């Protein structure tokens, strides 16, 4: 099968430590900087760095901050701001002997392509951003000609957005779709007797592409895919969708890359209609789902995007420090109380922001071509999930995907906890021909979309 159980269940203390050592992160791994009301330049000057301070470098956040897709966007503002405050608290990002303060500008695209293009133009033409954090999907399709022309690095959460004609679009810190591709083998290893796989997601760019990669992977790992369909983005009643799925008697129901709001509706119907098998998904926001279903119903539900207070990371660790500082700042009673618990998305966007910052430091410049060239030259890029190479040419036609280890989480008594962490490269190498054949049959390879 191309992967051993020993390696599959291998601990990741070393990987977590690797993630702490990103060159853009503080040497002591503390995320302790918070400067309300101060401009980046003021913060940098107060730090009194040894190096000269240069101009402020603007970065953008272009994603859904409202609507059904907001669960993948809005929380990401917190982690990115923590990172920026940390860098500025050290005097700014050290690039070629000069410290550059960072400042974030945001735009709510509501996951609508036309609004994303409007936001991209505002961020680039008005604020002169050199990097954009984004969710991707339809907005990536709409904005890429403009961003390519202006040579602005755009970090999508969706690696399937990567294409050769989008040379400045990078992804991979968010483990989509690699997590979706490897969830079938995770379940097969845990319970070899499982046979019937059902998968569903919304009928949009990211749903179509990511589900194609999941179906190809499930077939490559010996599953009988009994349901493989998409629902409309306008769907509000998921009862008929779930009825159709359960008619196929699946052992596992995968929700693929369903939007957070859709996941709630789907799991609620799985509960109401008596499904007793395994629920598996790209992302489940447990606190939202448990407002609709009993806590015990989610036991064993599998997804990724772990919490950073998970014992898996060990302590002290960057992850646990992130959790503590996020809670102090954004948690209940904090100065920027978000009125919700921390989620996996609060740190998700930070990964590629840190990767870009490292690339600038490695290249000694903010020039995007040199930044990407320097990142690809590394054997592995450091991330908060662990080290990963810049790869992806077999899947996307260009090596613009960073590939850190993939955490697999299961819900235990209402709390998401890591059960294993798995590397992608060897697994994919043994299956890529069959998987790509399925993806191509579905018209979802990068040169078909």
C-alpha cells in the first residue's frame, strides 16, 4: 500500500519543533506582542532594533468575512494579526539587513468572484500589497489575471487553485485537498472491514475539484464509492440530500470540502435520519454542529485543522503558546473578545503568511519571482505543522504547493484531538497514476478547468 502502520502512527514532536523554527517567528517561540492603537512604524521603532527600519510593507486579506463561507475566512484575521504584531514587535521583518514593519488590510469578498476582483484591485492599487491571504475557489479564478499581471503573491487555502498560468498563486499550508485524498486510507487502516464510501459537497469550483481528488484516492485505496454527487449552493434543506446518500448504505459519509454552514445542516440530517457510520470531512466546526446534535453523536467524526492546545504537540511548543496568547487576546473577556472558541482556521492562514515571509528573508528581497525561486530551492520549508517541500507539479503543473505533514483529528467527547500525522509524498507517488486518471475523467485536472 506504500505506507507502513508504524510510519502512519509516528509521533510528531520533531515535526512540531521544526514548525516552531520558521525564520519569521520569534527565536523564543513566544507570541506575546499586542499593540492596540499603534501604527506598525511606531511599534517597530519602539522595539529599537539594531538594523535600520524601512518602509511599511502592506499585506492583504481577501476572503469571505460574511456569508456561508465566512467560517474559512473571518477567523483567519486573528492569527494573521498575531503574526504581524509579533514581527513588528521585533522591529519588523528582517530582509537583507533592514527591518520592514507589516500592516494588514482586509476586504470581504463574500466568496463572490466579482467582489473578489474589486477587492484585489483595491488592495493592490490603493494599498500596494505584496501578499494576499485568501480562501480561493471562484475568487481565485476571477482575480488571477489581474494579480498575475501585477505580480502579487496570492496564498489560497485550496491547492487545486494552483495552475501554471497562475505563477504567483501558492497554497498547501491548508492541507486541502491532501487531507481529503488521504482520509480514505486513514479509515481503511483503522478499520479494514469498511468498504462503502459516500461523498458529497457543494457544486462550485472548490467542491468539484477537491471531490474529484478524493474520489480518485478512495478508488485507489480499494473503496467502493457508492455516492459521488454535489448539491446546489442555494441548498437550505439537506434532508433530501442525506436521504439519497443513506439509500446507498455507506460505511463512511464524507462531506469533502462542504462549507462550514453546510456541514452543520448535513450532520444534523445524518443524525435525524439515523446514520450510525463514520462521518468524515475536510473541516468540522464542532461547537457549531453541537448546537444541532448531541455531543456524543460527533464521537469519532474525522477531519483536520487541529486545535493548538492538543497534547499531541507537546509543551512547551509554538502551538500551545499560540493557543494561550489567542485565548488571552481573543477569548472570553479578552481585549478583542471574539465571542467564540478558537478554531483551526485561526491559525490556518498564518502558515502561508509565514512561508511568504521566510521566502522574502531567503531571497533578501520582496520581489515575488525571487521569493518563489528561493522557496522552491529549499529541501523543506518550515511551517507550524512541520517541514514540507515546495512541490505539486504532477498535480497542478507547477511546484507552488508547500506540503507539510497532515494532521488527522477525531472528535472525543466534543473535543477535536489529533490521532495521527501523515506525510503525503510517498503515499501519492504509489497511487498518482490511478488518482490522476479519475480526476482527468471528471474534467478536473488543472489543464481542463
